[in-house]
C-alpha cells in the first residue's frame, strides 16, 4: 500500500432524483484499489454496487448523479472532468464489462470491427492496422479461429463467446483498471469458470487491476484479494477475501455466509435448517435510520436504530461498520 | 381420483414410485427444406429415464441447453413427447387427450423461477388462489375461503394479505404466493424450476427452508431444477445430471457429490469457485457443443480430459447402472470415479467447506 | 399518476359531445325535423338563430345538437363491434397459433389492403342506407389494427409465467384468454379503440356526405354537411357548424387516446430493480 493507489474513492455519495426529492442511493463509499490488485464489491440488487461502478467510469445518468465525495485516479480527481476527458479515460485507462454482453455489443456491427474501433479511437491506428490487432485480440481471449470470427455478428456467438469479445474490447487498449459488473451471472458454471480464468490470467499478465461486482460472495472471494460487502447503499464490511468467509464480522455478512448451502457442507455436517436472514431488503426510498441492517439484525439495540455506525478497523486488517461487531 | 396403481402394468402395488419417466424424447424439427428434405432435428431430450419416489426430492442438474426444462415441461403436460412415456402416480399421462390436463393438474404442479413474471399483475392473491379451486369443482364459498387462508398460512403469509396485488409484495413474498398457487390443489409432485435464483441472496434461505418444510408437512415429492449445486446438494435425495438431452449420471446425492463418476459431473463440481482458496477454477475447455450438430460418440468427449478414441466413436456409451443404483454414462466411469478428489482442489474443498460450516454455528449471532 | 393536458382536454371534449347528445331534447331550441318554416329560410347566425337556419328554415343549432346522437352512436357502437371482433380474432390467433393464426393473419392483411371506407361503401350499397347498416358497415371494416395489437400482445403474454401456471392448473383455454391474457392487454386496446371512435365519426360523416348514411330528414353531422354542399358560398354556416362539431369531437377522441396511451403504456408494473 505504498504510494498513490490506482483508484481511490472517498466518501462518495450517489443521489437518486425521483422527481420530487433526492435520496442517497449510496453514501459514504470509500475504498482504494492498488495497481494490479483485485477488489470485489458484493451485495444484493439495489445495494448500490453497480451504480458505484458506473460513477467510477463516469457513466451515471439521470436520475442518478454524484452528490459528494471524490474519485481519484492516480491521485487526480476525475469526477468533475469534462465529458471529453472522461471519454478519454474510459476505454483507454478504465474499461468495463457487463452482465449481458448482448446489450453492450452493437448488434449490427461485426465483432472484429467493434474491437478494431477501440484501436482507431484510442490509439490512433489506421483501420487496416486495427483489423489485424482485432484478430490478435480475439486470439488472446482464446476465441477459436479468430480470423473468421472477426466477421461474425454478436448474435452468431454463444453467451460465453460474446463475453470473451467484451473482454477483448475492454482490454484492447491495455487499461489500468477493468470493472467487471456481474460478468458471468448470465453464464453456465463451466463457462463461468472459463471466463473468470481468462479474465484473471489476462489481467495478471498485463498488470491490470480488477474491480469485480457480483452478488455471488463465493465467486468474488475466489477471484479477489479484498472484498467489500455493501448493504442498502453503504459498505458494511471490507476484508481480505479468505477472512470474510472464515470469520465474517458484520451480522449481515455472517448471515449471508451462513444462509446459503455450500457444496460439501451437507456431506460433512448433515442437513440442518438454513439460517435465515429475516425480513426484506429495504427500498432505496425507504432506508431505515441508524444502521440500515438493524430491522433484520438479531443483535440490534437502541443505538443501532438511531446512529449509523462508523468504520471500525479490525486488528486482522479490514474494517466493519457495526456497533456490536464480533 | 385414486385408481389402482398397477394400471400401467409396470409399477406394481406397494411400489413407492410417484413418477416414472421412461425413455422420454422430445425432438424439435427445425425449418429445413420442403417435404422434409434437409430437415434437421433438435434433440432437446433424447431418451431420458427418471424415477421419483414418494416423499423424495430429485435434483435435476445441467447447463442451459441440457434439456432439463424440456423434461419438466413434458412431465407437466406442456410439451408433447416425441417418444417415451411418463407415469404419474400409477397413471400413464403421455398421449392422453387434452382433457387429461385437469387430472394432471391435481397431481403435478410447478414453482417458477421468476416470481415477478409468474404472477398475473391484474389479479389479487385471493383470485390467484381461488380460481384454481373453482376450476376444479370446489364450489362452497366457506371451503374456498378456508383453503386459501390455510394455504397462505402454510407459506408464511397472513390471510389478511389476500386482497393485495402482486406488486404490493417483495420478491420473496411473491415467491411464497407462487408456492401457494402451486400447492392449492394439493398436488403430489412439485417441480421447482430454479425457485430461488431470481431472489435476493439474503432471501433465498427463507424460501429453501419453506420448500423443505412443506415437503415434509404436506408429504410432497419434488423435482428440483437448479444450476446451484450447493442448493441441489442441500435439498435432494437423488440427483440426475443432464448433458445435451441425456442423463449422464444419476444416483444418491452423496454419491454424486462425493464420488462423481462422470467427467462432466466432476467438471461441474470443480467449476464452483471455492471462496476459501484464492486458486484458479478448474476449466473444461470450450462451450457446450451445438445441439444441432452433436459430437460423435460421447457428447462430452470434445471437452473431456479423459477422452480416448473409443469415446469419439459411435455408438456412444450407455447409461450403466451399478449395483448400488448409481448410473453413469461413460466408457471410463469405473476408472475415473472420484478421481476428481485426487486432482487439484477436490478433497481439500470439501474439508475446507466443512471447516467453515463447523465453526459457524458456534459464532455468536 | 399525472393527468396530462391532452387527457383532460380530450376527455372534456368527448364528455361534452356525449352530454350534448344525451341532453339534446332539453338543449335544442326547436325540433330538428318538424320545425321547418320557409319564412326563416337561410337566416345567418344571430341571437335568435345561434347557428343560423337552413334552406327549409330549420334551426342549425338544434340539428347539430341532435346530430350528436347519430354521430356518437355510430362512433361508439361501431368501434365496440370492431374492438370485440379484433380482440376475439387477435387474442385467439395469438394464443392458439397454428392454422387459425395463419387464417386470421391473412384476413387481417386483406382487410388492411382494402381501404376500409371503400369496403364500408360496398356493404352499405348492399344493405341500403340507414343507421343500422351504417353500424354494421363501419363495425365490420375497422378491426384490423385492434386485431394486430391483440395478437401481438397475446403472443408475448402467452409465454409469461402466469399463463403457463394457469395452464398447469388445468384452466380451460377460454378462461386463460379471458382472465389471464385479456386484462393484461387492455391498455393498448382501449387506446386503439378511442382513436378508432374518432375515425368512425369521420367515416360516418363521409358516408352520410355521400348520401349513404342516416336517412334525411333526421340530422347527422355528415348528412348536414352533404345537404350544405350547394350553399357553401351563399350560406357557409350550414357547413361550418356541423364541420366544427365533427372536428372538435374527433380532436377530443384523438387527444383522449393519446392521453390514455401515456398513462397506460408504461405499464403500471412494479419496478424490478
């Protein structure tokens, strides 16, 4: 953790304007990712993890906007950059892949051209050079017969192949940070394994940092070195990935880890009733006061219902936001 | 409603089978030339045998395109099989006239994946639960009211909530309504088609627990379709693994998960990320083959690391049932059974997982 | 739910037209048919004769007020017939598919290829003029858009989980169509129906203008226009007021249709985020 981190988010707040009022869809978001590091953001739908990623890459659109805080890329604040400068940053230095590559790819353009476009736009290559680089890029994401595949349209490819194309586009200009938003959620497990390994190996080889966003704590913990768990717009716990599974500290994380049956647990321990997390995920417009997990938390006391907990740094490394953490 | 069970001739009296699928095949013709020339067949399901015992849960596992949903639709009578037959509770249900659907509806029901799309947005919960009863000849208003209230309590909702519309409920509650609808006719078999994968992670345990509870209190039998092997292991008594329209492995859950014999089952298990190990995932190589143009011999051979010449030649391997009831469709199944355990990650994963789970209950909550 | 201006203005205009038709006996100054008096022939609009009089000395205001009855009856009833036919054909075609779908599709295409007014003209020619023939002619010739919409909705809705669930629960096809599909496609159908009423009012005017509408001397807006043809330069009020009535009613219906589309189309589904 020496020197300037690659990207640093400090006290970021993202507002949702629902027409009549502004509510914070995410707030107090702080984390840092070093060069070449893998960092995971985990949470359920509506917890604010995806909009945090969009804020990093400058793609927040109405009704969402940055309401406060700072995003620093190599020490420079980027949240107020002009649209043109943000565009330069996107693709060139920060790239992103999405859950459903079909919606992120242009359906009426051959995939080779879509990859080549990155080289033309960001690297000033001619189309002829770029076309050759596109074939190489497809080969690097291990698409078989790349010189033929460049002429395919997105609908001619399988889901796994499309996600490979997305990775090829994202990594085309050698970005420093790759944001992967649920990159394998739409894919089958064996294909997921392929894509994850591909992403992991390519980024490791090029020194690209990964910010991975997912609802799958197990997957993120496997891929990333550090994991932050978000709940209802706030980061509740940030830990080393093995620690978060072995000794989760926040009651929500504990609940998540304990509530889902994991492969091998029944064979080892027999079947018992799963631990449930009571209640429902609160809506953005209706976040509870104090600690936002308090209505679902068995340990909640009066202070939890009134005062939002601040970050406690743990001896073992990492931080947790809970008044009664383990 | 109950006719002698031996009517089908094969499931004799005293047999505990509630469902038997025999040599089921569903082929879809795809375009092709006129007069059937060049007509290609998509063999979505190609000779599937399944048995479900009363009170058991059969896990049906496989990736998209494996045919598991088509099997489910066939059992529900929503898909006409090309070949084979399905016996539900002693009655052959395939090839029956359309009127048979009503009788089938009282035996087999389904819980859908998406609790948002599977409830009619313009009907109250009450209407959703009352209509099926009326369709099936329950006329007494008091009985209808009672059964709706009882069913709502069974799934953890309050009878006062019956007059609300689906959009007034959260995802987890909607799935409870979906379960109530599936159970209102007192079916014997419930097909659970990815019942929790559309739900928030922190809600899933509630629904899994509910399903297991209801299975015991109401004496149901389940077919559990899921891609989440952790959930399948947790819920199932038997597990069938499908690949490209066929069952490649079938057996007791413990056998399947502890000593998987088919390389595909091994690959599926190995592909699950281990959260405790910052280690590479086991990859299989390649996507699913094109089902219109399946590989020669064993369908998994192009992706299989154990494949030999025999695996790539016709005919492909048959589903061989061992003495303990474990069935495997693999030429080398005997040799490689449980080999995954010795390969990277295998055994240590199970040990690691159990270590976590042993430590958890002792944590203060 | 925000009420848009077009919804309010359109609704008000349509409601006004209906009110005028319903209250005609009280609103009219004279009997539209019997109170002819050649002494008052072709009076321009004045305090005594608000909209002027025609060549037989009948009060145009009273005739426009009574004419609302015919025009609106034709608009509403014929469009109801169209909606019922269109929904029945489209819904069943989309839900059942197969040869029935092919047949309905072919029929719709034929209907779309023939200008509906020409078709209505042909039917009128066979049935002869009169209100009933008008209702039948316009009711049978304008269902193709409704049919298309209903078929498209049925095609997308029949794969919804709740429709599958209803099938699995043993519901009959008719019950599924009526309880599961119909309520969920009603929005666009109502919009098309409202717009269709406007065009039916116009078609009534056109057919009456051609002398195929309601038999004289009972007034309809179209037949009044038709009668006024020869005096358009000498007595323009004969055509202006019935024309204005048609214009405002059709405008109202179109605005209403647009307004309904605005509130019904982004379906009141709960957010899934």
